[in-house]
């Protein structure tokens, strides 16, 4: 697999882990709607990368990190993980 895709896969998996563990945290400030949308998008990206078929450029992580950051500016690690995954996904 291309090293960029491998890195994108790692970052998307990490972001997905952040999203999936978010509701379990006692200080959870993220609204559930954006969190669910983000989780579903990341799962789709991870599946596509695993199948070696990344989504078309126009469909790659457009704004999901910003959606989370806007929803919960007090929790930057979650938004940053998603933004990093989005950047890596767009470059693969």
C-alpha cells in the first residue's frame, strides 16, 4: 500500500477512536448529531482505505473536523485528530 494511504488509514483510525470514545468521557461537550455524522464519515473513509479505494477527492473529509471544532471548541484534541485525518485523506 502507498505510504500516504497507510498514514491516512492510521490517522483516520485514530480519529475514529477519538470519536467513538468521546461520549464515554465525563466532560463530553460535543453535540451528538455532529458526532454521529463524523463517526459515520470516518468509518466510510476507513473502509474505503482498507479496500484500497479512497473516496473521490470531492468527498474526502470536507469539513468534518471543523464541524466538531465548532460544536465543541473546548475539546480541541478531538477536532485536531479529525483535521489531521482529513488532511492525510485528501493527500492520498
